[in-house]
């Protein structure tokens, strides 16, 4: 049984996601369809790229990852299909696949141009239904990748902002704020952090917290930095909302620095699993 | 494998949708269950009717479309089952199926009254779980349509507001505002629009925009009218929210008129797919 | 085909639920995965426990109910697996299973400690992905329950607040407010209510409404008490929001008392199904 994931900015109010699933049910009736998220803010290509980056590897081999965050629908932007050694990806050519693809070994990149695979007539406002879902269904049903359209080597790529090394630490930025208000940064493990140095994550003059192993290493309502579930350092508030309480937002500069002013106290570490 | 779609106003917070899926899993374990939407505003029968209208044809033949937007639950309103040449529909008899059925060839209409098919005891507040999901599961599992209950020819029908022809144009109204703030009207293609006339969609004195082929035919933040993905003309703002920016809401009068004051400029059309 | 339900506080914005489904698709490809809800307020263990209580019995026998509302993730709190005669349950040991388990016949309770079943390396911030989804997948794929970890008899239990009998009536409290603004109480049927007494539900001095059989027994916009779909008495406003209109919130005291001041009027009862 093949698998198709869906990532869109279509929200939960309308019928748009449901219709795409209808197209998949008609054209790839055996495929398992899984929602990654439909809660991407309208047109937020970077948020979708980040969600995909963090989710795509957890799916079965040869899963088709279908992303429709498409502010340029109906314009001259093309449709993109990418086959890697592990997965297939279908999306508008607006960079939304960029960061996932940086981690993949790419075998083929094609424009989606085969008009025979589209719903007829294709609308100018809903390519998710008329072009992208049919392309994903075609692959999920075992269709040949090279039938989607011509090869290309010029997909649009979004730059990833790499942290920089400064004074024995790293400078990065907040790249995502999640549902819990955790501010996820672009500082990614493994950073070469020599133990037993104590590390502090700074987000404003005089505002910082220690890097700990889990949220509950600090008291309820206190800020804490942890290595999040996708390897990125994040600033959280234990059982609270860091984004609101600390005023953190996407693009904010953060800096990870060794704590040179105090000896590391012997903290009680949680024993947990 | 049969298919059941769900359209409700149950939202995402509670367990109501999940429980209906449990009933379907018990009684029709082979059926594929697809969410059309659960984000209908509480009790908004017209919004649900419009969502269903736009989504139902994209599903496999003999899909059971189950709609539970049911402000009259527990009252004297009946349950309705409709078989058409292509699909089955299950819903409270409050008109929610009206506009989809206008496009279908109807073969049988029955009240859902067979108490043997219900969960026992049936509650007075959740017929989605106790009556409608069991009826849909019964059909999805191959049950005989005529066992649901007696024939009827008097289901409640909601009137569809047809546009009227005025001065060589059409007058209609906004019937839906989607997640992107697009104001969808009841002006539906094909309208007999003689090219090469340029058309303007007016929504208030002095407020209008041109009918174009896609959102990005105008600059970012500018209003534009397009034929939306379901054939209805809609007013959008390219990468913005027409409903907020232009103050459009359901029921607002709109008028599509030929532009007689200016020659049509030679616009650059986007080449796009 | 086995069934796995998901109940979380992960919301709809991020990729967290999708990733758990990816893990399930890899490890239990034949399982049907059903969302109970992901709209639990962050860290609200009691709301999740109440949702589970009301939903879990409607699923096929041997369904694995997976609950991840986990404010203590990464701390010393353990993971819990419970097998009953009908179902399996997987959750953090924070009491979220308590009220469902009170209605079940328990066969085995184990800590989830088998590190071989985890994703490697397991994060300290997302046990839903790394520990709980793998444990649920293991069971759904037919794995032996006793391989999850050692037996325990000390899971954390949340007390259920039982109504008390006062003056021939009952005193209870609001325990949940649903999407429609209905205020659900802990007063559960069957209460031994001798007909033909008329009952009033009081929520403040001078503020009360009658217990009726359905929402529409009263006029639009009027308050009404009904026995809800899960057997709990709830205060509603017909086609309105009781929580907003009457100012009801979780923890508010309510009292069900016979109406001794008036003879019961002969109400017209709705005939409905």
C-alpha cells in the first residue's frame, strides 16, 4: 500500500482538502492518505518548507509527499516533481521543497506538464485539485515518474539561513513558532559543544536561559532552551508559551554562548525515559 | 472499497467526529472515510450545502456523502437518505443536500426511520453518532437502500438564489467567504460573455475590479475577480484577503457588467499552466 | 484490520500529528488510524481524559487508544500501557486514562520501558513520536503486550468528582464546555428521578432552566438542560452558546432539584426520532 502525505495552507473551514482526497480516492484507491498539516498560514511557503523538513523522513519508503502552499497559483510558476532515493515530492515550484531536498539524494527532477494527467478542464485557482493531486495519485498508483513532464535542473530553491560561529558560540535566529509557543531556532544539533560547559541561549540584551535536557528541568513558567524533537534548539517556557511570555517571533536573533561567569551548579536531573 | 465523506459543524476541539468514525469502523470496516470539512460554523446549513455542492462530484462513484449540520437535532425534523445515479447522501432533512441534488439524477428519496439500524438507545442530542453514521455505514457495507425507511417526495429544499440579467450583465450576491478571504458569488460559468468585451465586477458604488484569468493577473494586494475552481465568480485580493480588505460579506450584492468606458488594454497574460 | 485512535493537544498548525501517523504507517501499515481529537487545550489532561471517556467505547474491539497530552514530557513521568478485556490504552502516566479505565475491566497494566521499541535516539520533547506511537504500532501490529515493559499497580489516577445528594436533588459541577458552548456537568444518568416531577437545573442564585428531552424543546435562544449524548446532563441554549450567554465555565457549581413551586405544565413534546 502506497502512502501520500498532504501539506497545505487550506485550513479546516472549507472543502479544499476533502476534494483533493476525493481525487486521490478516485485515482489511487489503494493509497493511504495522511495529513501532515493544513494549518500553514496562507501562502507561508517557508513555514510549509520547515514543516515538511521535520516530518517527511518518518514515512514509509516511496511515500509521495504532496505540498500545496501556492500563492502563485495560475501564474507562470510551474509544478515540480522530485524523485529521491527514498521518496517522491510534488509541489508548486516556489521553493517549498528546498530544505527537505537538501537532505535527500536526488535522482530526478521534472516539471509537471503532462496535460493528460490533469483534471479537465484544469482551473486557474486550484491546481492542488486539478494538477498536483492527480500527479501524486499517478505516482502512488505506480505511474512512471518520467511521464510527469520534462527534466529540469532549475527548480527554485529557498536559502536556508545557517548559523554563524561567533566568539566560541553560535548566532542564529528563530525560524518557527509552534502551537505550544515554542520558538524553534536554526541552531541544529550536533553543535560541537564541549562538556561540561554550561550553555546559555540569549535572545535579547540580558535575556537568556540555560540549555537543559527537557522542558521540566526548570520550574513551571520558567524559560528553558532544549534540543527539540527535530534537532533544532528551541526556547520554551515550561508549561507556558515562550512566544507570548518572552515576546519571541520569527526572525529574532538568538545566540548560544558558553556560560563563563558561573560554575555549573549540580542540578538534579530528571531521571525520565 | 467504498467511500464515506463527512461534513459537519463539529469543529476540531471535541470527540464528536472521532466517535462517528468509530461507529463507521465498527459497522463498515472496509470503508474509506474522508473528511470534507468539520469547520462549518455551528448550525450554518447553507454553508454546509455550498461545501457539499462544490466537493461531492470529485469522489468515487457510489460514495456515501454524510452531512451532519443539524441545529434541529432531537426535534421533529426527520432524517433523509437520497440515492442518485452516482452517489448516496445521508443528512438531516433541513435542506443541506438541496444544491447538490439539483445537479444529480435522483433515483430514490427515503426517510431514515429503521430503528434496527440505530445505536441503542439513540440519544436526543447526537443523531450523527446514533442514526446518521449507522445509516451511512449500512450503505457503505452494502446494505439495501430501501431498508432505511419509507419513500418520500417532500424533503425540505433550500432555494438557490439565481443571478438575474440586468442591462446586459448579471446581478448576484456573495454566497460564501473562504479561508483565504475570497468572496465567492452565485454568478456561475458559463455566462454568455461575448469576447472581447472586458468585464467588471462591482460590489459597491465606485468599487469594482476586472474579471481576469487568475489571482496573479493583478499586483500583490490588488482586487481581482476570477472564475473560481467550482465555476463561481469570486472576488479576491492577490495574496491578500478580499473579505477584510474590501469589507465583503455573505449576502452582499454584486454586479457583473461589461466595461463600456474603456477599450480593453492589451494585458500581458501570465503564461502559466 | 486493527484500529488506533489518536487524542492529543497538538492542534492543527504543526506537523506533530502527521509525524505520529508516519510512524504508525511504517510500523503498523495495516492499522486504520482515527483522530479522536487534536484540539485539547495544551496540557489539559482533564479535558483529554473526558474526551477519551466519552469516545473510546464506540470503536472496534481491541482498538488501541493512544493519548498524548503530556505536559511532563521528558521528565521522570513514565509511559503507561493498559490492556482491558475490550481495548488497549497507551499514554503518559499522568492520569489521562483514569476515567475511561473506571469503566473497563482491566487485565494488565505495564510501564512502557522496552527501549528496543523506541525510535532511536528518542528525543526528550516528543515521546508521542518516539515512544508512544511505536508502542501503539507494536500492539496494532500484533506485538505481545507483555513485551512493552514491567507490570505495575501504581498508575497515577485522577479523581472523578462525584455529584452529591442534597435535599432530594444532586449537586455537581461543570466539567467540560464543548464547541457549541454546551456546559457539560458531572451529573450522569441514570439519576433516580421519580416522574412526573419536573426538574430544574440551577447554576446561580435565581438562574435555572428545566430539564427537557432535547435542545429544541425551548425557543431559540433560551436555556435548557438535557441529558447529553454521553449521559451527562448539560446546560445548552437552543441554537446559541450557553457558556457565553449564561457565563458558565468549568468548575461552576450546578444543582439539580425537583421543581416544588409549580405544577408541571403539559408541554407539547416534539415527536422527533
